[in-house]
C-alpha cells in the first residue's frame, strides 16, 4: 500500500492539472497536462522527476503539454486504447479493467465514455483518489460531445459506486456555475445549499473547490441522482422514468441554462 502525494496546478482559465508522487519509488505522474511549463516548474520546486503522463481523453486542454513534457523528461504517455490515435505521444494503451502501476501505487482504469467516446478515469484506491477528467465534475458532469446520454449515465453510475471517502479530482473549476443550475432543481436540498455556500467562500479566498468526496457528490450532484423521484419530477418527468432518460433531460437543460 502506497499513498500518493497530490499537487494541484491551476492553468488556463479553469483547468486543473494534477501531479501524483509515489514517495517510495519516486515515480511521479501528471494527469491531463494542458500546458507544460507550470508542470516543469512544480516538478523543479518539489525535486521530483516526471515518469508518466496520464490522459483521461484527447482534448487539447488535457493533452496540450504531452509532447513538450515527454521531450523534457522522457515520461511515458498513458491513455485509452480506444483513443490511441488521438493521444499525442502515447506509449502505453489501457482499457477497462486494467491496472496501472505508478511505482508502488496501483490504479484501476475505468472506461467512462460520454464526454468523448474514448474517455477513461484512473482510480487509486489506496489513496482514495479518482482522476475523472471531464466525466464527473463537482455538482455537474461533462457535455456530451461524442457519446450518448445512455453512455454517460452508465459512466457516472460506475463512478458513483466508488467508496464514500473517494476524493474526486476533476479537471475543471466549474463548481460554482454547476451549483447555480443544481439549486434550481433541488431547492430544498440542505446539503446542496451548504456546498454552494462552501464553494462561494473558497472562491472568495482564491481557493479550489476540488477535491470533493464521493459522499458529498452523491448527496448534492443532480447528475448522480437521476434515479431519484425528486430529480425526475424537477425536470417534468414522472417517478419511475428510466434514469438515462432523466439524465438526458438534465443534460439538455444544463446545456441551455
């Protein structure tokens, strides 16, 4: 069992890059490097050597730093087998059920299509850390650029089953905006109200709202609860409507919110 040291780097307008350091071996990975320079600066400040680049999907704000980091450090690029042709510099292809080793820290790979067709997530159970890219956000989820509502709901349901104490490290700071949509649907949810207030305080202090626990997200995120009657009713659908159908209406409404 090895616990990761995790550093968050805010880049661009709202992206998060995460550095994962496994102290026993010294192995270090970066997740979804939009750009290279801030990663290299953090590595130098911590005295770490980059060994791996983990990509959850192919979008440029997640892979833009791949080739520069690979050139500078020799790090191995890890990405989805189903999306290998779109991951710059890919060396190691992974798929659902694979285990990725970062030194002595093991991650389970989940295929989570919806935002893109080849999206994946990395879960390090010993560190209670989930790196889910643009599939799951705090109080929200990713847009359906390539996948279907059925696919995205299946992906979210898979992640929802992870333990309560799982820390969700998503790739964007969208929480406040997602909260404005969520409270329209779920006005009586006291946990949601508390989360929105917490995020407002964090934002006012210039601090990140990420990570957040899966327990908190299950209680507050409407996109993780389309199987609840109150969420179906909030989007004008009767109790018993299939969750994927409720999810599709949630996503449609969020897209035009």
